[in-house]
C-alpha cells in the first residue's frame, strides 16, 4: 500500500501544484496590477473613452469563459484546457505589452480575460481531481491564499515596476511565468475523467456576450447611446433567459439565478463588489489626476481595499463558526453604507490622502464580509450534487458585479469631464502632467467625477442592504450541506 502524501507539495504532487497555483497567480496579478497602471498607459496611448474597457473587457471575457469552461473541462480534461488557456494567456499578454493604441490593448484584454477565466476554472476543477481527499481542503485554501497574496502584492509589484520600467512590463512579465507553469503542468494534470461529448450552447454564450457587453456599454458611456445599449441588453437578456429555461444543458442554471435565496445572495455580493471595486479601480486615476500624486502613490492606492477585503474574509470565515452566516451578511451590507459614505466625504472634502486610503480599507472590510458570508450560505443551502452549478452561477454574478462597477465608475468620471470641458482628451493631458488650460479643467473635473461615482456607489450598496433585509436563517442544524429543497 503506497504511502499517502502529507502535503500538496509532496513528491508527485509538486509539478501539478506549481502549475495550478502559478497559473492562478498570474490571473490574480493582472487584475489589480493593470488597475494601478491606468494613469501611465492612458497618458501614453490616449483613447481615453476606452479607458473603462481596459478593466471591463477582461472581466466580461473572464466571466463568460467561466460560464462555459466547465463543459470543456469535462469533455477534454483539465490538462488540455490548461495547456491551451495558458498559451492563450501568454500570447494575449504579449499582445497587450506591444499594443500601439488603446483599441489594440482592449482587444488583447478580451483575449487575456477569456484565457484567464478558463485558467481559474481549471484551477478549481484540478484541485478536486489531483489531490487526495485529505489534502483537498488545503489545496482549496492554498488556491484562495495565492489569489489573495497576488492581489495584495500586485499593486506593490506594479508600483516598483513603474519606477524603473514602462507599464508594458506588467504584461510582458506574464510570458515567462506562463512558460514555467506550462513546463511544470504539461503532463501533471489529468485528462477527462470519463469519455463525454463536448456540448456547449454557443447561441446562449453569444447572447450572454451581447447582454453583458451591452449592459457595460450602458454604464461605461453615459450619454444618449446608453439608452440604445440598455434596450439591446434587455432584448438579448430576455431571449437568453427563455433559452436557458428550455435547453437541456443550459449555460447557467436559472434556479440559482432567480431562486430564493440565491437571487438575494448574488445581488448582495455583486452590488457590494460593484460599489467598491469600481471606485478602487479608478482611485489611481484620482490620486494622479486630481490630487497630483506620484506614480508610485497611485499604484499603491489600490492596495488598501484589497487588504481590507482579505482581512475581513478571513475574519468572517471564523466568526461564522459561532454566529449565523445570515447575521454576518446583513452586518457586512449595512456597514457598507457607512464605509462608502465615509469615502465619499473624504473625497468630496479633499481629505488627506492617508485618510482616503483608510476609508478604502474599511470598504474592503465590507466587501470581504459580504462576499465570504454570501458564498458560505450558497454552499450551505444547495444540495451537494448541485453545488458546482450553484457556485458557478454565484461566481459569474460576482464577476459581472465587478465589471459593471468598473464600467460605471469610469463612465461617471468621463461623463463629468466631457460635461465640464467638452471632451475627455484633457484626462490624458492631466495624467501626463502637461500644464495646459485644458488639463487644469480636467483635473477639477476628475475630482468632481470621482465624487459623483461615490454617490452612485452609495445607491448600489443601499441596494445590497435591501436585498438581504428579508433573509432569515433556516431552523435546524447549522453547517449541514444541502439544507435547501432545491434538488
């Protein structure tokens, strides 16, 4: 009888662990690191109107890929999907590093997001297939820790890189890391568990892209065209909803979108993320453009919400051992009104930058509490054999919340600049530090726009509070999987 491995880094598990966790690390890094570099890349490439899409294009593509990647993994195996997605991430990162213009960068980010979503799906699926039962919990924890650490370290690494090199290196550095992950995991990850036919509802996938893309277009460019985008999103979304109810292998299970309590949980998490992550994404633009901060200070600014999120997620995970997950969820949502309100006051009255950072740390505590508690409830409420579908839908809704939040914050800021100076090109001049009259007007407009974005976030976080207000913990034993009648 062979000896059971004692660690996820033991002997034969080491190559798979390197592959899984390094691949997840690169996706985690790219999210916040790129956010930190927004002022620099905008100052060089221009295309200011496309600025929100540098973030939302990645999140949109990642979310859609996450929704369909499971079918590919089941049919082709984690090994094949890992190889193709990691190669795709490396090539798209290289394309982003060499981008000569903002449209090319956004296109590269779409490909990067699509590859990244598949990588994350592979990482989750591979944990259950690669590790023995007694190490599965440790592997999932390591997966989360890698994501948290790289989210934590990403802005710091970006800040250091921006001091000695161009923003392009934030993308270029991904190429050798992807190569290392490929070498380690080329033969280490398993193929398909059993023979199955690849079945993907491509019509639903296309409708999902149109629906979410139009929704992001609605909030990213707040103008008369927003109404057209909104109508398109409603029409495509309606067709998608009906199709998912009739198809034998729906892209997303409607029970976990509209059913109780999954709808309230998804909305609470996605609205909290939309309210906070969008503001954090544009905090570097505010620090650099409206407050005259250095590139390093702007890059470091996105760190504070991430730290708060990580701290609160860990605390919430322990608190729910003694307190109902529902109580923790409601507390987190309610505290969001206070923390986002405090951040609004700090920005509106031009408080010292360290105080603004403190309010963002507090906002991070809010979103960490809400997202952790909501995910715990999803897993506690759903039957075991439906856990994968339920958590996938919840993860998708969270991703869409981040996408909409980033688009909305950018749209509000750019709409304010356009209303003030008649065009948004002054944002590029302000971020580049050019002393022109237009840039001076844009500086003031960026500050006002960022203040208005906080007001929009307040509306979103109040919506999260309303979503959870009527939720109550069911009676019976706690921490028992499959309490729900959903089956």
